[in-house]
C-alpha cells in the first residue's frame, strides 16, 4: 500500500489551450480581476510534449522515504509516470482523458478505471485537465466561469469567487509578473489541500514551476509533499510503455 500512496502523491503534485503570445507583467498590483484572468490564460503551456525527472519527498503520518520518478507527457492526451527508488522500479502510472491505470510492485496490485478513486483520495473532483493544470502551474478550475473579487495577498493577486461554490471553498493567488499560480487552495469542512509553486523558471520561452509544495489536512493529520524537477525537456519524441504484470490483484472501489 505504501507504493500506492507514492503514486497518489505524485499525481496530486501534477496536473490546454492553443499557443498564444506570452504576457509578462511589471509587478503592478492594481489590475482588475478580468485582466488578471485574461493574462493567466494567455500564459498557458504551449509545448507539445514534456519529459522530466522528479524528486519527491513526503512527510506525514507515515514518513515514507523519498523517491524519484520519470515523467512523460503529451499535452491533452497522456501523462505517464515511472516511479523508482535507488534505481529499482516501484510502479507505473498512465493517465488519459478517459482512464487512470497504475500498478505497484511491492504488493502486486493494480487499478484501472475512471478518476473516482483519485478524486476520493485528493478530496476534490479530478479529471485529466485538472491534473495537467496542476503540473503546469495553471488554475485547477475554469476562472472564466464566474466573477472574482481581487485583492493583494503575499505580493500576489488574490482571487476569490464573488459567488461561493456550493460544496467547497477555493482561493487562488496568481503571480504578479508571470500570472501563473503561486498558490491554490481547496477546502471542504475540515479537509484542506493547498498547492504552492515556490519557484518558476523560464525554459525555451516557457514559464515552468521548478518546485511544487502540497499540504493536505483533515482536521487531525497533516501531510506534505515536495516535488522538485531535476530536469525538464520539451518537444521530444517519446513512447508510453505500460503493461500490468500478470498475477497482480485489482484494487476495487467500495
């Protein structure tokens, strides 16, 4: 089960629009919510593919050892992750817009199905686009769906919906220079998940998060996940090898 937790932790750290001209702000903190949101969507990820090496650290009720992962992504189509420790493979995860599949070698278990299991673990509804947006430093919800109040918090644009969501509360802090997400927070009753992007770098004209920090709490326990990108490459040809080994036991949702 621990290796299964690893897979979920990586997924929570991750996450498409057509290419547009990038916008760079001057740090001014007096823009309207409409202008901020418009610039956020003008600065979406524009490359076709992503290849990266990750280092992941988890601290929580069970302090699991750190591990590394290889990430391959084809925008809007496929997210593939291979997890390893000391060079030894632990499992793989494959996500498409319609299906989630993974297996872990320690307990010889696997899962194939929709996003229901991952949504339950994350505490909020997930789909392919949300997972992809988390990876790129984009808002997990469509900011164009409603109106927002804007204020200044932590030297960022703070966006809060004028009309609250029915089942949860959400907060977005957008960078005043690149309009990417600095922090996004989803809370429901005692459950809260906060995703922070502490450092952005520019690679081949793409503004990309170098580190992602996740904090989750349920009113009793608190867990944190830190994801560091060790290498990042764009527009490379790639394959997505994935085959569930024979004899593995399927995880069934209750």
